[in-house]
């Protein structure tokens, strides 16, 4: 299956509906949801079709699972930076754009979407390029281009500025977006993500952080990682998710959703391409130039949230991001929380987020 095959939106589910806006792609076009081009049911083990709107069937006779989960939010698509992006949107007011990490997708922010909307914000959760309901393009997975995806989405939403929130790889891209397009970022909240220069330094000099990125090292092989990630109903992804959390863990529904999402064709490949760029570019001119560019001070007020029990991005690696922020900066370390603070401790994290964006509305 070609990597540039574009998923077509599924029919809107209950609680969601079509909306208008820049770059909107009409809902409900393409094959029947959960069916292949010839009308045959799509099985996860046989390869689900992105043209079916990001739907996967776990086995014969199983009910189709869709990337566009029902809820109070609205699902729609918009164009930015030469690609099509799926978003889930709720509420009105100042824009808060939420960017997921790996191996998640927009649904990681379900708790924050409702809380932000209730607090008077326009909350939008984005599927990054190559993931969820967004386009799977054959290239464009370097951090500069992915950051321009994010700022392009802000513009396509009709907004001049936004409060940007990013987790893990989405947090890394949020750092980059704040450097590349400072006028677009009203405030920055980074979760479980070191500043790119700190991460680069740690991977080159810190054995503990290097070992914690064992999965990233495994992604460097061709084709084998993709096959391992989707094998046995994405069992490996489930093991990653459960081993990367603190005592609270993730609920079963969340683990199931992320295992299903990684099985949408081409997602496993596209989602790990940024990690391949990260490791392979370290000695290349483009990687060195990127690191130099990231010396530029960040002018957006920045909240930096880290789980103290995070086994993937170690807290001492993340500590120190304030060195690159020429604006108000707050470091928040959450005891007993692992790699997913927004899901492991949603109430505590959301309270921190609401306080921060509230302080920096203007």
C-alpha cells in the first residue's frame, strides 16, 4: 500500500457533525465505513484500509473501531502545510491546540477537551501527520516540517495565535514551533518532553537516557519495527503503554484505542519516522543545523510538566528547559506520575494547564 494513500473521513458519529472552516473536507465521502473498496469487511490482521476513515476490525465478525470516537466534540478535516489534518474540536473562545505524543492520537486529550471547553476555551486536539485521521505522506517527518504543520493548522483554524500544548514527541514539536513561529504561540505547555538541545545532549552523553530510549534505537532498523508494532493486535504497543506509566496506569479503553490506532495501515511506519530522523541526523548537516537553530530563545510563557516516574524521558533530562525561555517559565514535577501525566493524573494536570493559560490569555 503506498504511503501517500489518503484516508477518507468516516461518516460522523453520534455527538459529532459537519462543521465549516478553512480547508474543510466534506464528511461522509468514500467507501462505506468499515468496508473496503469492494464492500468487504476490513480485518485488522489483513490490513485495514485508511480509505475506510481510520476504522479497524479486530477479527472476523468484530465490530469496527473508528478513529473518530463519539463525544461532545466535532470531528472535521482541514488543510495545512500541503497535507490534510483531522481534528476534534469543542468549545469557543481563545484557541488551545493540543498535540499528542507517541503512540497516541487526538483521543489522548479527551479529558482536557471537555475541561477547556467548560472553562471558556476553543479546545482542538490534532492528529499529527501520518497518525490517526490525518494524511500519511511519503515524506515530511523532520521536526521543522512537522512544526510547520502545527502552526499551519492554527492558521487554518482562522486564528492568529494559540495556546500550544504538546506531549512527548508533540512536546518536542511544540518547542520547535515556538522557535520557528514565535508570533503564533501565545503560551506554551510542554509535557514529558525535553528541549531538543537537552535531548540531543543527553542521547550523546547520558547512558541512562540512552538506555531509556531503547525502543527508539530499535526503530532504526528498516521494516522490522513496523511489523513488530502491529503483530498480535499491536501487543507490543500495549506493553509499552503499561510499562511507561506510574502506579495509576492507563485504563483498558485507552490501551485498546492506541493499539487499534497503530494498526491503521502506514501508521506504524509514519509514526516512527520522526524518531529515525532524530537518531540518524545527529551527525548530518541537517541535524547539526537544526540544533543550532534551536538556540534561539523562546518568547512564549512556558509551563514544563514532567512525571517524576517517567521511565522514557528521565526527569533530569527534561530539567533545564528554562535555559532556553526568555519569558515566564514554570517547572512542574508530578510525583508518582509516569510518561502520560494528562491521562494518569488528568485532574491535577488539567488544573495546572487551566491556571497557566488563564494567566496568559493576553
